C-alpha cells in the first residue's frame, strides 16, 4: 500500500484527536513511547494489522505487542494472574511487556498474535502514547516503527526516513527517553525473560520472588523477533573495540577518542538513550565499518549488548 507523503503531526490536542481518528478508521500511525517509536494500528482490525506487516516488510510469523491504556483494558484480552498484577503494580505504565494466554473471545486480530495462544501486552508511560490510547479507546498493535531488521527509531525523523509514504502519519514527540525496546517477560508455567530491556532480570526476580530464566534460542516459548540479525545498520559493526582502525567510524563509551560517544561519563542509561540515534547517524555517513567500545554487561548493559550483538550479526 503506497500512500501520499506521511504527515508529521505536532502533538497538539486537535492532532491527537486526528491521530486517534486515523487509527480508529484503520490507518497506520506512528507514535512515540518512552522506549522507541511504535507503528500503530487498531489491534482488532485484521486489515489494519496486515498493513503493519506490509509497511515494515515484517515476516508474518512475528507477533505484535498490543498496547493498552490501563490494567483493566489488558484484562479484557489476556488471562490475568497474580504475577501479572505484581509486575503491573511495580512497572506499569512503563517499558515492560508481558506475554500471557490470550482470552478466547478477546476480539484481538489473529494476525497480531501470529496464530499463537498468547498475547503480548504493554501499557506505555509516554504521555502522548497514553493520551492516544485513551482517545482511541481500543488496543493498539505496535511494533517498532522501522523497516523490519533495521535500527529502531527514537525520533520522528528516523520513522520518516524509514517509512515515508507507507503510513498515514507520525505523531512527533521528540526523542524517546529510554531508547531501547521494552523488556519482554513470558508468564507461562515458568517466568521467562524473552527480551532484555531497561527493566532488568534481577528487578523481575525481586518483584516476583521466583526464578526468571533467560531466553535461549530454540527453547521454550520464543519471542520470534529475537532473530540474530536485527537492528542492523548497513555498515559492518565490530564490538568490544579496545582500539579503532583508521577506516572505522568510532562509537565510543567513556573517556575515549571517537566520532560519537554514547556517554562520556560512562552512564549506561545515557548510552541506551543514545544508542539507536548514534547508529542511525554513523550509518548515514556512508562508511562500511563501525566499531563500538566495550559496554559493561551489567544492569541495562545486558540489553545494550543484546542490541549491539544483533546489529553486528552476520547477514
Ligand atoms: O518497546 C517496545 O516494546 C516497542 C514499543 C513500540 O512499544 N515495541 C516493540 O515491538 O519493540 P516489536 O514488534 O519490535 O517487538 C515485539 C517483540 C517481538 O520480538 C515479538 O516476537 C515479541 O515481541 N512478541 C510479541 N508477541 C509475542 C508472543 N505472543 N509471544 C512471544 N513473543 C511475542
Ligand atoms: Mg522491532
């Protein structure tokens, strides 16, 4: 589906209503969340959800997250339990997605769940996302608003560069604060970390007082989006670079000489917020090679290294 030039909407009251109206009518609208920009469609509308897969070039086996305005709204679509309630009390609204059994008569399009019996639900914290969800008054399916396999967008300009002409509008909310996609937790018989994010495995353990297993490729329920090559710039990416070659663009961390620095002071949250924007920037400079300083594998550093490993994976 090719549309006219995608509109970039300033976040005014009337634009919010317009964006909600577009979503209700089945159109695709990108909106900011605290993690990355989402590409939204009415999760109860098969045709609208199909449009997401077409616009992104996303494989149809990769299910989507349903975004909700409240816990009550989530409870209409999934089998809620005590663990979900504890996690929601601790982390919602916020960058946590929970995968739970989908209710039989949920009304959620089967295309959202890619035919699975589970549904991923998330209540975002970004005020514009919340306002839009409340105004729509229905669940919004939203993957990250990038062409499939490419770097996730943290500004409206990134979304425009990747999807212009393929979606109706982008609600411009400036830069995303967290900068990495939500932590995904599978709440099946056991509790599984399906995708690391800014909310860490330890925080989940401490909240639920139970074991949280790490996701391993090919085991248990999977997050099909956890394909090894993902978030990939055009350039080749080299990780844990202690030194830089002369033909490499240098993405530094801490007190190093480089082209762009994720955080000069070694602040991991700052590094997470800068990661995708800096990869976008370096990739647009046309070099064939990007080298990245080591990032410690602790706290949010686990999620940063997860995204970097995927950006560096052979394709
Ligand atoms: O921060 C985020 O989560 C962003 C913003 C827009 O909310 N969204 C996002 O969506 O990252 P996406 O589609 O790029 O990643 C969703 C991930 C995929 O890896 C998908 O496989 C997984 O969630 N997923 C969705 N439904 C699932 C299910 N029922 N079971 C297991 N994994 C699921
Ligand atoms: Mg994505």
